[in-house]
C-alpha cells in the first residue's frame, strides 16, 4: 500500500475510529464495532471492507462471525503512525471505547458472537 492510500484510509472518522479500537483491543467483530460507534451494520461493514481491501486489516471467520485485526504485514512506519495516533488521540475515540466497554455479552474469541 502506498502512502497516499494509507492516509486516505485514516482520513475518515469511522475508519480511523475502527482502526484505533481494533488496535487497542487486538481484535474486534462487526457487532462490537457497531456498539462502539453506535452505527449500523452496513456502514461498519462497508468501512471494514475498505480497510481490508487496502491491506490495513485482516480478518478471520469464526462460524458466521468475522473478526478483524490490524494486518501483521503493515510496514513499520504504518504501525508507528497508528500507535502514535492512538496514544496521542485517545480523547478522539474515548466515547466509542466506553460504549465497547459497557457492551453486554461481548463475544469470547472462541464463542459465538452476539
């Protein structure tokens, strides 16, 4: 992925928040991101697909659920940008993190989601 595409992905609030939450938590499913961002499934899934297609996220299926994580093949400078953004902008995604933390019945990684 080139620099321009990387920064375009970060330029959208929903995509940036998803990336920050996924990086913070290690792995999240669509239902967790829906709760965190207080957005519907089509919007969240569309943004996650864009991030996956751009190479920023990878996914894994567990039954009918899909879990997303930061792609392990990101360049060091890209990981550094994400780390610094998360550490220096926690106020940006703090409300979403609070929604996620308060989510009832969060899925276990070996259990059925939602």
